[in-house]
């Protein structure tokens, strides 16, 4: 059943609220200065020292996790369809994000969610694969993380997520994101969107955040 998301404008609402803390900066392109759109960073497990605090970071498992991994915002693993069972069996003591390539995308996404983990969706993948994944995660128990390569990709993630929640045409929304509608979302709709979309991993968070800030300001001015 579609989630009702209202697109009515509230003039007093902060149009950047949908973007707050949304981006996850992939190392080594981490911000030199804080930015409201950048919520955390993603580092490799092999770069984590024994005494490092990673409680606010996403940690990519490029090596096998230790017996007692330090608490993190989330651990992230890439797996093939054949490796999925092993991936969802990982016990890190923190939330786990699983990016899985291959296999039936709907069943894979549902399997990750049933295991209590977060699905990872690469928005550079085939459009149908992304749309089918969104159709599942938008109404699943656990939220998801996305990966995008640039500001346009971030907007496609947001637009596709909103469309999936509303039951709209996800593919059309991703192809042509309507930024004015995104920044005009009813506050409850924005909260529902961010309750599903937990973060977007990007390669150049400072540059993408700057571009998005400029575009959001322009959309606000035009609106």
C-alpha cells in the first residue's frame, strides 16, 4: 500500500531539511569543514586502529571483522548473490548494510531486510534493478543506504524514494527529479522519506554538498 506523502508547501519550513546529514563521505574525500548535508564518513575496516572511535562512521568491511568489532554507525559489506547468506550472517554488533549484486533483486532485498539488515542500493546500476529494489525497501521494516556518484544522482535517489513511498512512477521520478517538489515536501513526508533513506555514499561529499546547496537555494528562490 502506498504511503501518503503530501507535496503541499509550508513557507516556514527549511527546504534543506530533507538533505540534512544525508551524505556519507567516502574517504579520502572527507570534508575539511562541517557541512549540514554531510552526516558521516565511510572508511575501510583495514584503516581502523585498535583505539579508533568509529561510532559515527560507516565502516566498509574490506577485511574480515574482528571478533569484537568496535561500535560503528554501520558496517558495510559488498557481496555477490552466492555470498549473500554469508554476508547476512555477519555479526558486527552494529547495523549492517549489504550491497548485493546478482540474483533476483526483489528476493535479495527482501532477504536482507528479513535478516534485520539495511539494503544498499547502487544508483549507478540498471534502472530496473534500482526501481525494483526501491519498491521493496520503501515498505520494508528497515531503511536503506544508497550510493550515488554526483549531485544529480543524489537527487535521483531522493526523487525515486519519494515516488516509491507514494506509489508513483519510480523510473520517471529518477530520470527527471523535481527539486521544487522535493524542497516543498510536507514535513511529515520529509521525515518519512528520511526514515527510509538513511544515507547516500558519495565520492566527493564536499563538492556534491556545495552543488546541492546552490541548487536548493535556486529552487527555493524560484518557488
